[in-house]
């Protein structure tokens, strides 16, 4: 009996164990089956395809057959990408890795951005149809004139070169024409001359029909640039275009029978609708910038190494929104700023804030016997409102045994002193003066006793002068023009 019970018990235990083992095995099978199923559904995004090479400013598109993901550029300063469409835009030269991600899976592809090939060509004659000159290296030949009703555009980074051996060269914007120069801080538009000698071409000359007040109060006059064109009108808002980040090099030649050398930039009755911003006049044989009446304003100007005045105007120029004017005179140079109103006792005047005038040691006047060594010179009823000024280096100059003292302000004639200084139409305020012989305003002769009314000439040790953000636009041959 005992053995029978034991046998039955053993059989029951075996059945139970068999059942549990089968259940265990079945569970393991489900587990392995589950793992196998998970491995089979791991998500992998498909590779990116698309053109990997573009030029700056152009686009390409990367795509994946696995749709719905997000695109990201590792270097958006080189190439940007639309996160949804994969459209890539070249921004600057270089390479950027584009990553495409969906459901935790990513793939990458590199886009290479190169510079746009430079166009070439000759610019000459009368420009009678509107045109855009794409980024390139061009030759300017002759007196090129932009007709009324015509808009000429230059893209960023372009270089336009004149050659004095071919004759007179200049770019002239006639009244009614427009010049659009789209330079940038990194890619200025440069107008230069092949020989790199001052006085080798005529620079940029722009005409408008804004108001002027010339000699004897005349509202029109004839240009002194050799073109002998009329200027002056009633359109204060005249728009001659937009000049941004432009550099003129080695200008200052005479055109035809012009009565004087030309400037880097010459503005004849140009109006307030015109934009002048971030301009450089470099090593010319006359003034850096000159305004002949008009109402236009200018910001962020650099006059560097020009042999006459850094800045000059006449004919009642009245721009009101001028700021950040910087001058550096070296080797030869006359006044920092020469100011006249063509003999008219005007009730209006220009306004400029943040001015820096610097004169390097050893700089001499342009011509022997013509002593022009002052920072500001006012003559022929010249006037104006100037604030936040730094003046440095207008010291002494000796010629033929006589020593001359450079002055912060020189009043050239008694009429200007009476009509402009004493009536507070000349204001030179918040001036920081260093290395300058005469630190207070003075007359050109002992007979001109200059006494500025209260608050019209003031000094300040905290004056900043021009605050220029430098870059490629303000660098020539590796030299930063801001000293």
C-alpha cells in the first residue's frame, strides 16, 4: 500500500513539473518572440540627398525619403536651412553639416559654400538704361554719366578700377539719375585707380535739385568739376540713390578744364532723400568730401590721407542728421573741416555730432606758403552746430623760419566773426582737445578778436568723437584707417 501511494505521488509530481516546464518554455518563447519583434521595428531615417555645392546667396535642397523630420544647420553663419523643407541658403564661404532627425534617428550631409564667381566688364559712356552690375571686377573708362530716370546698382564686394592713362575718368550721377551701391561691412564696393597715385581720377560726382544759396544769394550755380553743369533747385527731398559701404581711392584729378581738383565724393545740391552711409575717401589729391549746397546728410564717414581738407562745404549746405565723421590727415593736409556759406548770412546751418579730427605728427600743408593747419576754419559767413568732438595733433608748423600755431577753431574774416560767431550761429560744443597749439577759438589776424557767446564753445574730457565700427570696409592693405 505504501509503495502504491508513493508511485501515485511521484506520477502527480512529474505531471505538475511537466506542466510548469511547458509553461516556462512557452513564456520564454513569448519573451524571445517579443524581443525579436522589437528588433525588427527599430526606426532608421533614410539618408539625405541633394546638391552639396552652392555659392554664396544661392540655394540647394536636401531631402530624405523618410519624411516628416527636422533639418538643422551646424553653422548657420555659413549656411542656413529651413527646418521643414530642407532648403539651404549659402551665407558665407565654408562648410556646414546639415542634420536631419526623425523619431530619434538622425542622418547628416555636408553642404559646401563657395564665393560667387566675379563678373567682369567695362563701364563707359552714357548709361541710358537701368542696370545692376553683379558682384565683379569692372573697368571704369571715361566720364561715365548716369542719365535722368536711370538707376545703376552695384552689388556688394565689387571693385571698379579706372586707369588714368586712358584719359579723364569719373562716375557722374546726373540730376534725376540714381546710384545704388549695396556694399556691406565685410564686402564694401571699392572704386580705385590702377596706379594707386593720388589725383588719378575724378571720384563719384552726384547732382540733384535741392536748394542751394550760392554767391550773391543765387539759387542756381555752375559746377566747378569740369562738367560745367547747372545745379540748385527747390526739391529738398531729392533722391540720388543710396551709397552704403563705399570706398573711393586716389581721386582728386582735374576733369577737362575744371578750375580745381575733384574730391573723393562731390555732392552738388543733393537732397535729403539720398542715403550716404559708411563711406571712405582714401588718399585723394583734394578734399575727402565736399557738399555744394543741398540738404543731404551723411553718417559714418572716413576721410583718410586726403591732401586738402578732410571735409568741406559751401553754397548753404544744410544737412541736419550727420554723425560719426572721422578724419585722419597724414603727410599733407589742410584744414580738418573748411566751412563757408559763399558770403551769405544764412539763418540756417548744418548739424553734425560725433566728429574726430586727427593730424599725424609731421603733416604739412598741401602747398608751401598757403598755411592751413587748423582743425575747424570758418570763412565767408560759414556756420554750423557741431557737438561731441575730439581734436588731436593740430600743433605747430614752421615754414621759412616762421612758426604757425594750429588752432581748434580759426575765424578767417571779420564778417564771419560778427554775423556768425557773435549771433551764436557757430556752435562747437563738448570738445576734447589734445596736442593742439591753440586750444581756444582765434581770429586769422590780431584784428579779429573772437569771443564766443556763453555755451557756444565748450570743452569736455569725456567727449568720444566719432564712434566707428571697423571692418573690411575701413581697412586698406591690411591697415586699419581708424587710428
